[in-house]
């Protein structure tokens, strides 16, 4: 009677941003915040090192044009030192990101798992509440994927943004304000266009993860009930059930491959091919308006113009490389949104059930005595 009288609840319609903030607060409860600041500092230092290294490369071209052989050893030494510093800071960023991923995974798993196991919560969710069908899949698989994607934001979003802003400033110093204004306008147009045509990856990822959980569940059931299935001759029936789940999963995978092809066709043109044409316009503009008079160019054998054009070329390449990396993360962010939705739903259901029975969190705890006797309290 209790089971039948219990009204079926629905999962809250909470925004992705609110759920993301909630999950970050849980996962950053330990030393995650300090690691985030370290990663941010490393990213900023990396941009200055990149600029230093590219300035040295431009100096190399000036040395070649002027045949200044006595400057070659010092330039080579500076280039080696810049490369070593750049490699070190990139390694520090990756190492700290990996440590951050472990910290987030530990904190989030500990929070969700402790609430799911204590107070008969696993029984209530499976037999009474029934809003979450696959809590094990979300705790065992989705947390790992969420933490990987969330920490990947620093390498694939924060770093490209810092890179783009820094080198847009370099272009502005060399060509004036109109060049960066045009580049920012290009960013805005491309971002709006890709947002309009981008498939709903959030829904695709959520549905894929759900179907994978169901597919794993039927295999687990066959393994657990193998003796009964064999005794009653239910193998053909189980084959139909398993095959139905597998067919649904494969159909969704094929659908994702198709929408990926359609989206990436335009994405590759806008973020990889077209920027190559823009850099020629910038170099031509510098050569015509900023390189100096013919006599000034001839005086140093074109060394200064070639040095600055090389710097402009690499700066433009860094800007559009950052743009390409940011747009490449759009699909991954949509996938991250799917994991945010699934973990956020689990967190909200656990919170709801704990609010209904505040004492449930203390039920079902156990302890062992010094003589290894197992005793239960509140069972």
C-alpha cells in the first residue's frame, strides 16, 4: 500500500549552469581551487614564453638577411632556452590538470556514493522513487567522463582564449586597431553560425549514455540469472531483449556519425581553411602601410620587414589556432552538458530523498570491534 500510494515525482528542470556550479562546488571541496589558480598562472606565463620564442625566431631571419654570423650563437642559445622554458611550463600545466582531475573525481565520487549507499538510499531509489534508473552507471562511468571534460576546459578553452587575446594585442600593435576589430568580428560571425548549425550533442550524449547503461544492465542480468534462464529455456527470449538494446544503441551511434560529418564540413572550412587567406591580407597590409619606404627597406636588406612579417604570420597563426581549438571544444562542451545533466539529476534526487527523511543518512552504518566482530547500528 505504501508503494502504491507514493506519488511518482519528476526530475527538476534545473538549468545546466546551476547544475554545473553545484557539481564544481562539490568536486572542488578539497585542494581543487588552488590547482585551478596554478593552471591559470601557467597558461598566462605560457603566452609570454610563446611571444618571446617567436620574437627570437624573427631575429634569426634578420640575422640571416644581414649575414651577422657573430650573433648566431647567442640567438641559438636564446631559442634553446625559450623552448626549454616553454616545454617546462606546458608539462607543469598538464601535470596539474591531471592532479585536478583526480581531486575532482575523488570528491564527487565520495559525495554521491556516500549519500547513495547510506540510509537505504539505494533501495529507495530503485524501489520507491524510481526517477533514476541507472545510478551505478552515473557514479562509475559518468563522473570519470565529467571530470575529464571539465579539466579539459583549461587546455581546450581557457588556454586558447588567453592565447587569442594575447596575440590579437600583438596584431593590434603592428597594424593598428582595425585589424583586431576585423578579427573579433570574424570570431563573432563564425561563433554565431556554428551555434546555429551545431547538432544537439547534449541530448545525443545523454541518450547514448542511457542506452549504454541499459545494454550493460541486460548483460549483467543474463549473467546473474544464467541458471534460471537455462533451466526454463529462455535463451531466445533473452537474445531478443539484448539484441533490441544493442540495435537501439548502434542506431544512435550511426546517427551521431552522420551529424558529425555535416557539422564538421562547415566547421573545418570556417576555422581551418579560411583563416589561411586572412593571414595573407594582414601580411600584405603590413608590407604596404607599415614596412616603411623603399629606401628604408633596401637599407637593411629587408631584414626588419621580414622579421615583422614573420612575427605577424606567427601571431595570426596563434590567434586562429586558438579559435580553432575553442570551436573544436563546442562538441565536447555539448557532451559535457550531457554528463552535467545526468550527474545533476542524481545529486538532486539524493538531496530530495535526504530532505524527506533527514535521519536516513545515519541509518545502516556499521563498525568493527577490536575482536573483528561485525556489529550493525540502526538496521
